[in-house]
């Protein structure tokens, strides 16, 4: 009688056995949108200091000119390209989010897939398969250990994201089951990233480190580097250490994974606003009051926001000093939403943070805690917002699900394309090139050579 496979071995078998030619059409469509959004985030992020610093180092290292460093006009080694592109993808906090992963999935995952695909001459369909199985790793592991793992202080974009990047890169390489398991084992010794770095340039670096570690793990596994047995599930293994001893089960990882990608896709959210995901329901609530009631800054006496206790622990910069910190400030996000009617790239600059009117509005915001708020849908970060008026009375609204989050309120393809074009425009990409890129990515499964996408986006 054959013994049942342990979790690390089972995941390797599960990932390797998935047929790229039998992916669900709805899953393929989702990956097209995620890919386009992530490329836009990479382009927009190239001008950020964090991305510039990392890219400068990557260019100085040199390397076999195989994989594109988006926006840098060069190609380098796949590991180095993934580091630079992953950092750029997360630099503006404009990239997608995922529950139950409690992370940004595409910033660590897609740059790893792209660099690996260019190195291996893999197809767009291979990238889609790698994306989906990477997302499945996020969904399964996140389902088993979150929110506890995240609340311990780990940045899951880096920790779980490294495992996902390794799984996805191994799938792009079409590695056999045993090699995929080894890639996961190798990656498990290269995860990290603490939330204490939120609001600094090291936060986007987390995504770059995860992407590069995933590429490296798959490459070394392909070269027969060994890893230990039961690296994920064993005593003292990755899950044990990263849950700090809290109970978890293998079933919680395995049961959602059925080659249908249901939990992986259900938890996805493409961002509308250039700030931390927990700020999106409050921003949407303020924009709703502003647009539906003609509410303007001069009408506002006080702003009262009620959120779940977890939210202030994530958006923990109450008086931000920089554009990066402002992305993690509920008070600031509400202030720019009422003042500017927007929360885009222009709102999260160091200069805008210093604006006198913004600072004054921040002081009018009060945050209240209610454990029952935001829990109608698992970790949807919903809120209740009240604005007291100078003339007397108040306006109140609640937002359970911000648009862009969860399966029922996804951004349309047109909205995803519009966001991409705006991001590309901010990076100085020619409008025609941007539109041609969008058209190609929206047919990703038909692309035989990923260089058709990256060539025009190298820039200089």
C-alpha cells in the first residue's frame, strides 16, 4: 500500500499535473487582467526611488542579457530582472491584493514568471498556468495560517509570495513533480519580510526579493539542487515556524486546491486607488458622500471613521511625513478623497503630504473601533463613515466591499485597461505602444514569445 504524500510532495505533484491546455476560461481571463495591471504597476513604479535604487544596482551587476528590466533599457539575468521588476511593481502600492493570502500576489509572482519565461522561451499560456498555480499556493497556504501569520508581523507578500513565485516559476519551466517540491523546499529557506518596514522603501523591496528568490529556487531545482523532506509541513518546517506554533492543518491547504482556482480567484482584488488595500473602503465611502451630496471641504466640521480593530494596525501612520507613509494613513486618505476627489498617483507624493489644506483636513479625522465592522465578508475591511457638517447635521454611509475587491465587484476589462494606460502614461510610454501592449496582453494565451510584450517596454 502506497503511503499518502506529505504536503510538500503533494503540492509538487498537484502543480506539475495541471495541464495548461485545460485551464478554465474564466481563470485565463482573470490572469490577462492581472498581468496587464501588474505591467502597468511596474511601469508606473520605475520612477520611484526604491525602484531606481534597486535597478541601478541590478544594472551595475551586469549579467547574462536574457530578461528585461522594465523601464531600464537593459536585459540581465532572470534573478536580477525579477528583483528589479518586483520592486517596481510594488513601489507605489498600486498593485493587486489577495485574501486569504493577506498579500499582494502579482508583484512577487508575475516578475518571477516573466523573467523565467524569457529565459526558457516559454509561452504566454505557460505564464498563465504559472500564475494560476502560484495563486493556488497563496490561497492554500494563506487559508491555513492567516490571519495569524500576518498579525505576527510578517509581510505575507514576501513570505508566502516567495513560495508562490517558486511554484509559478517551476510551472513555467514545466518541471516534474519532484523538482517542483524541491523548488518549494529551496524557496522555504529564502522567505522573509517584516511589516515594521511598511511606509519605507524596503516594503516594495520585499516583493522584488520574493520574485528573485522564486526564480532562483526554480532554477536551482531544475539543476537538481536538493532540499529536505517535508519542508513545509514537518516539525520545525515552514508552516510550523511561520504560524508560531498556532494550530494549522494540511487539509486547510489541500482542500481548496482542485485545478479550478476557485479560492485563488475569489480572493483577488485589482486596486482602484494608490494606497494600502485597507484604506479603499474608507476612500470609496468618502467619494460616495462627496459625489452624491455635493460635499466639499468647506462643508466639513469633523470626519468620523469606524473600522475593525485590525485596520489601524495596518494603516498605522496617523500623521504621515512622506508619500509612502501616506499610503498607510486612514486620516490622510480620507483627507485627499474629500479635498481632491481622488486617491491616485498624484495624491501620494511627498509634496502633497506637506500641503497645508491636506494637513488641516487630516486633523479633523477621528478613528473609532468596532469589532463588528468590516466582517460581513471575510476580511473585506469594510467601514462606516460619518461627516459632521459645519451647517449642522451629518452625512453617513457604509461600505462593505470596495469596488475592485472580490468576485462580485471586479473592475471591468475597460477599467483595467484605463488604469494600465494611465500608469503607462505616467512612465512616459507612447500612447500607441501602450495600447498595442494592452491588446497583446489581452490575448496572452496566444503569445508564443513574451519578448513581444517586453521589447517595447524596456524604454531608456
